[in-house]
């Protein structure tokens, strides 16, 4: 009897090991309910497991709301993403002069578009001059005449607070004769070269994240005081690595990530998911967003 006990113990240990391995594999294969899982917090830093990026360190903010959206809240079919979670959502497109002449009635009649974000203007990346988008008037008149709710945005290259104020004032002047129910956004990005490094010829190259946060805050404050809803656009790297989201917590985030579902730890109100959307009446591909907040629909 004693000679057989080691064999029994060995078999038992192996059986336990197999059960543990199978359980671990089963857990690993379970569908994720969260796009970004918090692993640990260390002071002002959080370690998270991102659905698309894997494990990463991000800034931790006490006063910034968290995202409640998981991968099961979105469904993809034929390159179009639909929100299937609880609550309503609205599909929107962003347009500028590069999209050509748009048949806005055809866009509205397609039944696929709930709102439009129209570029008002931009600041030049080298000389810094503000100019109006050459199709702004045509687009905002055409969209509103077709019954589509509109928001607007400005492509900023501000390098001081006074310029951000100038941009906000410019936008408010240009939209004063129109009904704007969706947000007024500021779109501030670094100019990058093909290798991903910053373009040294751009006026923005010397600006750090704290300064850029200030420009966005200045722009959004002026828009808010004027009675409109401000928002700011940011992709994951910009939001985590450059901006101080705690200073922008009072404004809606228009988040950009070109994936089947968004994976961002903090709250956002609009998600831009592709630059390759095809819409009847528009000759060029357009960016498509899903608003997860009702702005008067």
C-alpha cells in the first residue's frame, strides 16, 4: 500500500494542475465587459489593461468621470459601427472644404445621418493666420436647410491664450446667423511628419501639454459663456500623454479612435471611429462619429 501512495499523490497533483490550467484558460476566453480595466493605482498614475493597447500607464484623475462603455456596446457591419448599448445614440459626420460640393438634401434623405459637425475655419500652421473654411457657408446653409442639426469646429494652431480667444471669437461671429445645437469644438493637434515625429516647421512644435490644455480651456470657456456647448477633440495619445484632463473636465470630449469599439478610461460624449465613411451626396470619404449624448435631438 505504501509503495502506491507516491503515484496517487503525483496523479492528484497533476489533476489539480490540469484543472487550474483549464480554469485559467476559460477565464482568459471570457468576453470582456470593460474596454479598459483598472489593474492598480499608484498616486497620480493608474495601470490599466486596454482592449487594443494592452497594459499601459495613464494619468489618474479624481475629478474626471469614467467611461462606462464596453466592447459589447458596439456592433460592426460593413465598416459601419452601431451603438447597441442602453440609451440612445446619434450618427454624425464631419465636413470641411476638402469634401467638395455636397448635396445636403441627398445626405438627409439617406436617413443615416443625425447631425453634422462643420468646420468653420482654421489657423495656418506656419504663418498663423486665421482663415474661413471655403465651404463653411455652403455647408452650414445646406445642412440646416435640409433639416440636419449642426455643430461646428475650428482647426486650431494657437500658440498662446490670446490666439485661442481670437479663434473662439471668430467662430462665434461666423455662426451668429445660424442655429447650432450640437457642440462647438476646438481641434488642436501637433503637426507630424510621416515617421511620427513633430514637424519642425509648424508653429506648434515648441508647445507642451500644459500650454495646449490652457488654449483649449480658454476657447471652451468663451464658447460656454456665449451659451453654447463647448467640446474638444483628442485621440488617445494626446489625451493621456499631453492634456491635463482634470482642467478640462467641465467640457465634453470628442474622442477619436479608429477601432471597432472605443477603449478610453475616461468619459467622452462623442466617438469618432473612422475617416473612411461613405455617405450619399458627398463625393469624398468623411469622418463618422457616434454621439452618445443627446444635444437636442
